[in-house]
C-alpha cells in the first residue's frame, strides 16, 4: 500500500507564489500567470505520494535534514519530508536559474 503524506505550505511559500504570479501578470500575461499558479499548486499536491523519491538539494541538506525538490517548468518546489509525522513541508518555490548559494538563505 502506498503511504500518503500530508503536504503543508508555509505563508512564505504562498508569498513566493504570489510574487511569481504578480511578475508574470506584469511581464507576460494574466493567462500565463494563472496557468503557472495552477500548475505549481497541482505539483505540490503530487508530493503526497513518494516525496522521498525526488532529488536532494545538496546545497542546503545535511545528515540530519534532507531537503528535496520537485521541478515544475522553471520553478523548484523545495521541501522537507518528516517521515515520523508523514508530512511534507514546502519551504520555498524558486526560479531554477537562481544561484544555488542563495538557497542557503531559505533555511
């Protein structure tokens, strides 16, 4: 049987989504902004199943805390899996072109 994890999105991550949508509205189109918003949110829902199968973010992970990411288009959804509670905490959504050293500011 496949275990299901509970996915949580922090207020900071909702701010990230808002910033992405606002940028796309200003610079691309309302349609693109809404499609990206829906796509990112749908991608977070997929983390309910097999979140530990996704790649590790080595720049911010340690032996004690392993951070992973899912990629949706050009956006990295960065998260932490708590196996004890069976939860996935999304900690940030960043553009994939962001320099890896900037990820250290997330934790």
